[in-house]
């Protein structure tokens, strides 16, 4: 978009809610002009076009979602740890007065925000006509229009969490074609509008008017995100020279000994442990036998030994070296925390599954310290 119209990009970032409906209207007009569809399909709503946005600018972390970024387009990488069931969200709400049968169309805001029901009927009155009672409007479900909506929970990836801190999470709302695009455990980069939601309290004194909870209205989802070093260099894209160096290393007959020496070089000895960890990091290869049986290539390592023989230091090294890794301690987590837990959504009271350490590290390494606890 920025390459096509240089002026449009800077205007979209601070006020993203205004141009997006115009983009979708223009996309439908372009589809009709290019004969991809006709007016009948658009009028009967058989054709629905959703414009999604992805950004290549430097993403921010969940910790950098501050008050200065409210109502702006942000790009955030993370891990989806929970997703709710799909619900119907009204886009056009029609309400009818129970007394005088007056029908009124109510505007609906995007995201978690809904429509405000008017308390007084606004139909023009005849002289000496009795006014309608208070709160007369009822919803007409058959006239309303709906879209699919889903709630996700996005958590910081383990490599982005500062040492000693707990990972933070943020709620996301996705609709239409973006529903069910990601499952718990998937690593995604989301582009969306940072919005705020009023806190729902049980008692009247809990409802703080000025305090708002941030959430994200998702405009686009891209699977996976680029891992970078502290200097901003990519860890997933390699130059031609680096690829040639990797091939040269693969031809070295003593490559296993070189890898073994590179694992925890600050720890003297323990050659057999380093040997096992090198095999774990590179993993084996899956085999499929002639009779259809499959042999997994995963390598599992159990470190058993006296105190102060650097077992935890080996785990910490593997956590830093592996591209996808989750470190957890058996002392502070239960079996449910390692696999999955059932949590309840505060607003709708719905139950959903929230993935644990084993789910988040799918395709990578799980390091469990104090396994006997």
C-alpha cells in the first residue's frame, strides 16, 4: 500500500478505522468491473470481500503496547495460547419499539464494543399523543446482519521475555475469514488496531470508569515470525556465504566433536552429556517402514545426578540455543500446566483450553527442571 500511494500509508497508521470499509467497497467494485462477480451476488451477500493488512515494519512487543499506541496500527509477534469458540457478531442491528412499532437501525462499533440501545423512542409525535414508555426497544434478530467473530489470547514468545519476568499476554478479536486461522501453540505475527475495553466489575465500586484494558482488533495474520538477535540480525535467513559454510561443516568427519565442544564451553568435562545434548538439538530423522509403521526421530534426554553437577546449566544452554524452546520448572508447575488447562472467559463465562509448555514448544524442545517434583 505504501509503495502504491505514498500519502495513504502515513494517513492509515494513525486513523486505520476510516479507510478500511472504503477499501472493501473499492474491492467489491473492482471485482464487478473485472467480471469476477455480478451485482446480484453482492446484493444477496453471496460475495463478501475482506481486506487484510500485513506490515513489514519492525514489530513491537506486548510490553511496548502503551497509551501512546491506542487507536494505531501495530504489529506484534507472539504465540497463540487460547482461542474461544466462534460467535456471531452483529454488524447491523435493527430494534423495534414495542409500543408504536417504530423500527430503528443502531450503529455497531467494531471489536468487543457493541451497540447502545436507546432508552427513549424518538419517533415524531402527533399533538396530544401519549409518549412511549421507557426502554421500549426490542431487537429484531431476523433483520440483523452478522459475521463470525472469535477471541484469541496472544502471549510473548519465551525468547522475548526478560530474565526473571513472567510472559505477558493480550486479548485479540478476529472476524470473518480470519476466524480459525491459527490454533493454540501456533507462532504468528498479527497486525491490528490497538483498542481499549472498559473493565467489567461485579459490584458498582469495581466499575472504574477511567480505566481501560487494551486489546487488539486483528487486521491480518501471518504465520511464523522472524527470530532476530539483540543486534537486529535475522536468525532465520542466511546469506550464500553462510550456507556454504554450513555445507563445509557437514562434510567435516569430526563435526560431532566440534558440536560437542560448542555446547556449554564454560563447563569442563561431561563429554557424554554434551554428546547427548548435541543429538537432542539436531534430533533424529523420522523413518517410515515398509509395513507402514512410523518411527519417531525425537531424542529425549534425562539428566540424573548429584547436586551441583551443572544439570540446570545444561538446560539453560539448550533453552538459549534451540530456535523453539520452553523452559519450565517442575517445582512451580503442575501436570496441567505442562499440557493444557481449562480456563473460563471472564466476560462470557465460556470455557476454553489454554495450552501449556508442551503445546507452546511443539516442534521444538521442552526443558523441565526439577522433574522429580
